[in-house]
C-alpha cells in the first residue's frame, strides 16, 4: 500500500471518529442524560434563605422563602409526575431525632431546573404539635426516590422555637 493511500485511509478513520464523537467527553467530565420520570443519580443542591431562625406556635404555619440551586449534573424536573423534584422539610427535635413529619412540598416554579440554575420558592412549614426547640432541615427531594440530604448533600438548617 502506498503512503498516499495509507494517509487517506488514516484521515478517513480520524474524520469518522471525530464526527461520531468517539472518545469525546465534555469539559468537566461526562454529563449523564436524564429525562422526566427517570431517577436521579446526582443529588446535589444549594439552598439559602433570608430567614435563619423563627418562632411559631405549636401546630402553626410559617412560610420560608428559599432559593434552590441545582449544583448537580442532571436537571431537576418538577410538575405533577411521580418522581418530581420538590423542596421539603424535616423536623429534628432537641435530642437529635428526626420526627416522622414530612410536611408540605414546594414545587419548582418551572418544568425543569438545569445544572447551575436556581429557582425561588416559598415553603409552607407546619410546626410540630409540642412546644420546644427544634431544628428544621430543608432539602430537595425526588419523590419516591430519595431526600437529597440523605444522599450526603447539606440541607438548609434553621433554628425554630415552637411556643
């Protein structure tokens, strides 16, 4: 085989590999594809609020404004589907026990929140029935799959006096 023919074949293989994306990986690592209804594998969040502590009556309600940022590699899908991603909360009593109350959810304000994007939500929380000092954990949750905090990401932590 002559050198010109060999170069043409090698160039052809290189062009096919380049055009087909062979060995291509986006900057920063691979991005896993996910569609509405799929289970997440990336549970990463950043949640902030202008509220750091508050007082509420036993069984009373309080609205917490929150900013949620998707710091993961997959989009969050909202809406009325079985595996939507919503903001939720858990109460922790003075002994460090997680109470069985899961409470209300705050749905995303749009169909999806892509990696790096944020959404502004209002989470309506209902206080435990017994007076005391509590910690409120606010975390994203993929319904029917997992709480983000249970997958190792930090929840927003607020101190609450119930009296």
